[in-house]
C-alpha cells in the first residue's frame, strides 16, 4: 500500500537534521509515543493540544463492572435455514446493547464534545482512555497536533466513477449529499479520526508496545503473537470520525461539533489536497465502537452511530443515531459462497428505523456512512495482521489486503471467501496466503502501529509526505 519514497526522506535526515536534533531523541520510544507528527505548530494559544494517553495499566483490571451490555441476553447463534426476524433489533436487545455501550463511552465527556475540550481521556479523576502508539510517524496521514486525529485513506472520485474496485475507508462522498457538491469537491472529503482504548484495551496495547516502543512478541496457544493479545474481556474501543463536508452539502451535519483539525490544505483551484497542513474546520460525522464479548464467534461486537441533526435533544450524544451491530462476516453469505448457495446475513443486525443513512456494506453486512459499501466492519477488521520480524507490512504481499482487491464483493472467489470469514486469534488469515503474519485480534490501529514501526526498523526515519490524493 505504501511505495518507498527515499529521496526526500534521505535529504531531510541529512547531517543538518542530525545537528539540530540530538540522535538520542530518535529512538523507537521517541517516535512511538510522541503526540504528533506535526513539526510546525502555529503559535496560536487558543488551539487545544492533543496529549497521547500512554500510561497503560500494568495489570489486567479484572472483571468489568461497568460493562453492563455483557449481561444482556443477546443471541449470537446462526440458524440453518436462517430465521431472521425483522424485529430482531429491538426484540433481540441489540438497541439496548449499543445504548449501554454509548452510556459508558459518554461518561465524563463534554455534552457537546466541544472543540476546546475534545474527547477526554480522564473520567472521574482516573485515566479511562488510551491511545495506540506509532500513529504520529507518517507525515502523510499521521496524528495532527490538535485532536490527535489521523487521516484515513481517501479515494479519488475517478476511482469511483470508473468503477475501479478499490474499496477504501473514508471514501468520502457522504450519503444524501446535495447536488453540485461532487463537482465542487472532485477529490471528495477527508476523514480524520481518533481512537481510544479503555483500561482493558490499554493494558493489552501497553504489553504489545512496552516503554521501549519496540513491539513485544510472544507465544499464544503455540503461535507467535504480540504480547497482551487477544484483548481481554472488558475491552472497549471508541473512535470519533470527522469530515470536512460542509453543512451546505450534507444537511444532517447541522450543529454537529466543529473541530479544528490540522489537516491537508486544499488547493483553491484544483481542490487537490496538499501535503501542507492548515488548521481547518471539520465536523463529527460518525462514532464507531467495538467491544470484546466472549459469546461472539469472533469475540468482538462492532457498532456504529451516525450524527443526525434531526434527532431531538440538546446534547451531541442525543444526536447519535445507532445504525447497527455486527459480530461476524457471515461466511455463509455471498460472496463468501456462490450466490445460489448464499444465505441472508445473520451476523449483522441493522436498525430498521433508518432511512437517511446508507448504513450497510457488502450484501447488507454493517458498514458506516463513511465506509465503502463493498466492505463491512468485521471483514475489514478481521484482516488486521502484522508482518513478523519488524518488516514493513505491505497489504496483499505479507499481510491481507484490508482495503480491497479485484472483484471484492462482486463475485464468489477465494479472496472473497477469505475476507468474509470469521476467525479468532491466534488463527492465521484464512486461505493460507499469509502464513507468517501475526494476528492482531481485529485491531487495525495496531496494524498501523506495526506498519510504521516496520518503516522505522528498516529505514530509520519517516518517509516523506506522499500526495494525499493518491496514498
Ligand atoms: C475498509 C476497512 C474498514 C472498514 C469497513 C471499517 N474500518 Fe474500522 N478501522 C479501519 C482502519 C484502517 C482503522 C485504523 C486506523 C484508524 O483508526 O484511523 C480502523 C479503526 C477502527 C477502530 C479503532 C480500533 C481499531 O480496531 O483499530 C474502531 C473501533 C473501528 N475502526 C470500528 C469500525 C466500525 C464500527 C466499522 C463499521 C461501521 C468499521 N470500523 C469499518 C478500517 C475499517
């Protein structure tokens, strides 16, 4: 997924750089745990500054009393033939399941998730939320200094128009966009997002990446895997996603929190995104969650909320519309099996009361408004693996292709059968193509961390920024 860009990087790290920045600052720990990739920070005292939360708990915090959704009686079984009831969302308590996760996530947060407060990592005087290291390494997409967001891959409009099958996250033409906006924004909108792991997740992240900043690999059930994984019961992950789509293009974003994001400047003529970053306004559009639930066949449940201006209520949280949950990739559903043998999906439950968002991906598996409709939460996340030995992880080469491959969701194929499959650590990615890759237990942020560590380990310095419209 990343091409090597050597010339620029080599120049920037020549003797001059060595003189101004003492070499000792450039060890793994320095890069792993720094707050931001931004070198030039505007001297504006009114801007918030993101602080990486990385004092990871040293011990597994034990039973999670706050995880009340784990006590709900929800059904993870599949039936042959399927009996998918249209009232499963409510009668099966999935609405309540997501609601309880949201109540936990919003504890101690600002009612309007205001720009100057952002997402708080401390709740009731205790650090509840932790960040993944190594995400402030890559100058193209790495953490900006205000809210710690990183840039998701963006697609060219031409990719979409030509029907080229390159599913990405942050495709960035939002559902129900008003007319004319596509012409005005030929490169689409950028998604910048920031994720947080609670104490259980933070404990695992800290074992995988201890204070040295180097990954710690160990053995789990006879397979090599990062220490701390699989994530323990009690783990909750939340991710806040922003878009630069203006309200004039997407009216359901009216009054959603406006965050200052130090993101790619836009060329006023071509509307190209540039490597240069500027402080600009983005709006919170989506909140994703993921929890470990040992009853699930993948041990995970993924869920998503879309911001909806039309919902009643005074706070930001009141305007989050639950779109659905997913706990597996439905390996009995097309394209994991041929169309004529495919069953309706059973491992996704969508909120039936929604007509404003497109909220499903491949064959009505769950995906969010900023997601590519040919993928789904669990399928993309099920491909989270890392190359061993500190090598650079290259999707499709030594780790699975998370963002897509030819024919994704189009026809039955071995690639689709592998991508829309369920597995648990320490199992390898299905299909046998990547026998050496370590399972990352669905964490794609850990995959980013391993990839960036791989660049550090092999090239010793970050790559120069690449064209943000293409990467
Ligand atoms: C096509 C790929 C893709 C799809 C589909 C996708 N994600 Fe992700 N997701 C990513 C990547 C890449 C990251 C890591 C980078 C980041 O956080 O910016 C990520 C990060 C996350 C995280 C932070 C923890 C982690 O695993 O890294 C959560 C939680 C999450 N996604 C939830 C969801 C939910 C819920 C959905 C479906 C509504 C979803 N994702 C769909 C690619 C995807």
